[in-house]
């Protein structure tokens, strides 16, 4: 039988990951929401004003994800190259997971860390394009899981520290780092919901869903039928892109400065 014992080591790991997540990503209830009327009622290919704003917020989000990663126990013990490979591979997935936890179903809106709240049409026009409905559907599927900040942080860490990314120098070391994170989420989720044993595997399935969406984002949202998951392309050349933007411009692609000075950063 599976063990759901909360050891002191697991408890400490959970606290550290939860703290790293909460201090790099305020939850929805902590934010003062504000809205904009910019292209709010009809879809256009791209609203440059919204795109600029989204680009700026996405850049800040990447910097916060890097900060989150560096605070995960053991992450900075990996080689610099592996840290960068993992961050580039998982950044878009974590960015989407984070924004989807800020979904308000009653208004069908998502809220960014500065409080900017956009409806579905505005998210489309800001650069999510053809992927908008997939991202909103994913956000809707997260709701019944009722994940708290700790679970979101652990799931983000599991998504990041993943030994099957291509071009890793030490995949076994990465796998070894991921094992206690998986155990931590399994035990925490089960203890939080003693009557719902299937929540842990359902949470892990969300990583597969995220990878499917971000793969479509990289391919310009082409090549796969909606709802069908593509096998994610692996590789350290992968970049964080605006999710459905097919213009070749990337608001986030040029913002790897946070990673470029990785070896010298304190």
C-alpha cells in the first residue's frame, strides 16, 4: 500500500517550495484588479497596445519564475547548462499554469500580477491568438481540483525539474531531485483531501495538458487538432513564446537576460 506519511524532510521541502511560490506569485485574493476597454468586445489578429502590455508582464513573470527556480532545494546544485535547459523548457508551461490559477469563471477573466484583468477576447488580442480557448478550457479544468498555493508551487516545481528534457547533461540527477517533489505533492494532496485519492494523478495529468498547449504555441498553434495532445519538442533551443502569436515576434523570446548572466548572478 502507498505510504502517506508526512516525514519531517517532506514537511520542510513542502514549506520551502510553498514559500518560493507565494513570494514570487501573489494569489488572486491579494491583487487589486483593474480593467481596460481596449479591444474588449471583438477579436482582432493583434492589438499592439495589449500586446505591449502583455509582453512587459510576461517578461516580469519569467524573471519571477527564474527566482522561484533558484529557491527550489537542489536546483542550483545542477550544472548551469541544465538549469537553463530546464527553465527554457518549462517556462511557458509554468507561466500558463500561473495565469490559469488567476481565472475568474463568473466574468471569464484572467488577472496578471499587477492586477490587470483581461477578458477572453482581450487575451486573444494580446497575443494568445488561436490558443486562447485552449488556455481558458485548461483554467476551467483546474477549478474542480481546488488546488491551493502549495499544490500549485509543487506542481510547478515538478514541471520544471524534469529529467526527460532533451540535452540535459545530468538527467539522472534531475530525476533524483524530482522524486521527493512527487512524493511531497502525493502526500500533501492526499492529506488535504482524505476522501479523494485520485487528485494526485489528476494534478500530474495537468502537466501533460500544459505541455500539449505550449507545443501548439511553439508551432504557431498549427499541426494538431484541438484537444489532441502533441508530443512536446524537446531541446535547449526552445524559447518562451507568446502563446498563440504567429507573427514570428516574441515578447518573451528576447528576455533571457535573467538566464544569460546565470553563472554570475548571486
